[in-house]
């Protein structure tokens, strides 16, 4: 595996609970990296030898502002190129956005800001605009990421990292629970490839606050708090991995066939089938299909009403 990027899910917490969120971000989620966790992860990233980009994302990483800034400084100090992904909730006006962003000037090479109906329409649009204007003043490269509505047919699904501009919604995580009713359905047998990740050589992986290294959100390669990332990468054999192997051999449909899973009438897209198949397989592969946060299991702190 030739890893070029490592994406740190600084926290599973978010100020919002967007319907399209892959990682079920919400105010009630558990799991946030400490400075010590970030330091360990960055040193492991350096030891891999091929990683040049570190991204900080979540959840919403600006919720833990001093820790985010500390992490960004450490990553820049280790000569990584650094990116941050945010919903820009903090950009209440231009002057304030400048205050939030000024410490990052010269340290980050990409600030990706979400702007779409899922993030709260008009207010989110204004916040993205203030963040964009402040980033321009400070010379911080900024990209706006937009996810299309489930009914939209024109937007293409992104492969790997979400690019600037509009991408189609992928029905995994909370989107698999909240958005599928609005999408057209197709037979499970149609989904014979994974269209959105290069599972053989992903280029970038995510690491969460518990140390899990994710090939796609909720498909785990190992835990870098137990096994160094360099070893996890060296030992990853995509064809024999119990989840990646079938996905490579015949997409989510092959997961269903290989493990004899029950299917429904139709699915919104490959990710929808994949996500539901993996949910059904969690008991069988508890170390590979984890943590609960990625599968919408309510946190203890979540209100029940
Ligand atoms: S098909 Fe599965 S592995 Fe591929 S991007 Fe979708 S959820 Fe991830």
C-alpha cells in the first residue's frame, strides 16, 4: 500500500447531525483525540515514509480548537502538508472568521469547507462565505465541498477524498438511514463494484480517536495504538481481507453472496448495500467492522427522546 495521506478524525463529535454524514457525527458522540494521541499518530505517519498529507477532520474539528491548532502545528513542524475539513460553523462574520483562521495561516495548505443544504441552508451558506473571504485575506487555500441531494442525478460520486465542487451523496453512515427513502432503488445484484474507494491501493486512510485505521469508514485495517501503522500497511493484503477481498472480487453484491446475507427489494447505491451488509456482519467480524460510532449505535450520552 502506497499511502500518501492520513486523515485524522480528531473527534466524532459535531455541532450538527447532518443526514448525509458518513461517520454519524453529532453532539452526543464519544471519541476525541488527545494531544498525546495526535503526537503518536503523527510520528507513526512519519515512520511510514510515503505520507505527505495530514488532514484534520471529524466530526467537526474546530470544536476542539486548541487541540486542533496544536495538532496542525505539530504536523507542519514534521514537514507534512496539512489540510483541515470543517463546516465553518465558527465563521459568524468576517472579522471573527479572521480571528479563528489567523493562527493557521502559513501552516495549512487546504481548508475544505462544507456548503450544502444538509448543513443548515442559509446560515451555513453565509458561514462558508465568511470563511472563504477570511481564508482569501490570509492566503489560505480554500475549497468548498458540496454534496448533492439524493434525488439529484447530475452529480458524480467522488472516488477517494471528496473533491471541491458538487459530489453525489453516498448512502453510507447516517445517509443509509436518513436519505435512502428519497433515492431511486436498484437490485442488490447490480452492485458488483465499489465505485468510491480504491480498496487495493487507497492512497489515503482515516484514523479515528480509538486508533482504528479505516479503509472506508467502518472497514478497519488495524489499530495503530496496538500495531504500528507501518506494519498495518505492510501486512494489508486486500484480497484476503474478509471485507475488502469480497468487495474487490465482486463489489457489495459479493459480500452478500459470500456470507449468505438476507437482502431487501432494492438499494440506493453500492454504498447502501455495502453498509447494510457490513452491519449484518458486525458480530462475525467485530474487529474489522467497528467502532459503534461508524454504525449509528447510539452513544451512552445520547438523549433517548
Ligand atoms: S461500496 Fe463500500 S467500501 Fe466502497 S465506498 Fe461504498 S461503503 Fe465504502
